[in-house]
């Protein structure tokens, strides 16, 4: 989970889930790119409104600001889901390894051995 906190998808790669790692990494970086794009467009519209005073630039600023806020929330949500996914995968990975070790140590079988 801490690996995914540092770099999106790293926790999934560490848990031997490379497809999920690529998916989460691409999703989170893509959403972050959209946040930065909308921020740039909002600031550009704001500057144009201050220079020209046209209402259309104010409307453009409002639209891009709203989209920026939405993409910030989407990015945060994808980040949290990625963290939780890495945590759950790590838990199940350790559970599976422990279960395999238990089965090998006990050598439990359901069948009965009959000797004559």
C-alpha cells in the first residue's frame, strides 16, 4: 500500500499484478494530466477575462474550474481505490502463502488408508 502511495501502480506491481499496476498507473496519471490541463485552461481564460472583460471568458473560466475540481475528485478517488486494492492484494497474497505452507506442513488428507 505504501508503494502505491509513493507511485501509482507500484503496489500492484509488487503484488505480482502487472496488468492492474498498468491500469491504475495509467488511470491516475491520466486523471492528473487532465487536472493540470483544466488548470492551465482555467488560468488562461481568467487572464483573458481580465484583459478583455468579455463575459464569455468568465464563463470559460467557470467551466474549466468546475472540470478541474471534478478531475481532482476523480483523481483522489482513483488514488484511494488503488491504495486499497494494493492493500487487499498484499493481504490475500500473504494469506495464500500461509495457507500453502500450512497445507504442506500438515499433509492432511480426507481418505482412509486400509492395510491388510
